[in-house]
């Protein structure tokens, strides 16, 4: 069973708003020393991701998707895409941004929110190519993220 399938199976067994265990596991042993895959990430991103992976889901329209957002946010780091994107000029909002609006706003969704468990196959300074299944691919283009908030700040925005 692959990573996302395990997370989905785990999410079905979990009560609402319990932290996503698969996402938290990416931070096991993280001691703040910025070693390994975390080395290229800014401290505020490391702190935000750690909070995200161990926190509860905020009040959102579709709370059943929260564990997937968290898993994809952490997977960007695990697979090296976050480090590559930041080095190419992407901002944390491009990667982990989302709309603070109750119903959401796709124009404010960053890469992690857009992935929905799908795999990135290519990333450059302007866009990411996402495998959508059955041989099809989707393009996620960097865009203006004015009005977006970081996933880990979602529950704190008023």
C-alpha cells in the first residue's frame, strides 16, 4: 500500500480533527538542527510545518481533506520539491498557501493544496507538472498569492 493510501486508510479510522499521523512521522527525530532534507528550509517554514503536522484541522468547509493537505505539504519536503522550488524563487505561499475564505478560493491555493495526493514530475521557476493519472498531466503555475495565508496559519486568521 502506498503512502497516500495508508494515510487515507488511517484517516477513515480517525475521529475528525485528529492529527494526520503519516504527516507527523516526517518530523520524527527533527531536533531543530536543520539537518538532512530540512537544511534548505527557512526556520519559519520548519516551525510552521512542524505545527501543521502535529496540529488539529481548522474549521474548513471540507475537513475530510485536511489530512491530505497536511500529507502533501510534508511530502513536498520529503521528496525534495520544496527545497528545489524555494531555490528557484518560489515563496512559501506558492508551496503551502491557501485561501482564508470559508468556501476557499482556488486562486489562493498553493501547490500542496492543489496536489490532492498526486505526484509532481517536474518543477521549474514558473510551474510544476503534476501527474493526474492515466497518462495525463496538469500544470500548476506560480501566480500572485495576495490574500493567501500559509496552511499552518489558517486557523489563526480572522
